[in-house]
């Protein structure tokens, strides 16, 4: 893979020229921490206070994560005897 592609910041397809961090309004480092805190069961207020963010930004991340949950699921074919 060419280095220029590896080093290129991610960007949303619908907003050419804008990187994801700008679209989200949260740096990746804090975004990772928000997601980790939410996974650990922290509420939006506690997470926002701990990371110096607005509670609304944390709630926005939570909502986007919930809406994209289906993209992180592993689908199992129906009718398999060894599956759930």
C-alpha cells in the first residue's frame, strides 16, 4: 500500500475535503476515549466531564455508535447446527 494512502486522514464520503475529525468535532484520541468510556458504562455527563467535552458531543458519539452497530455485527448463516 502506498505511504500516501496509509498516512491520509480518513474523510467522510459525503463531505469531500473534510476529514472525519472536523466533521465530528472531536479529535480521534478523545473519540477513542469516549467510545471506551461508553463501553464501560459511563454516562454522558461523567464522560464529558472527564474528557473536557460538551455532554452533547458525547451523546452525539453515542448515537452515531448505536446507529452504526449493525456494521460491527458478525452475521451467521441460518440453519447451521453449530451456530447460535
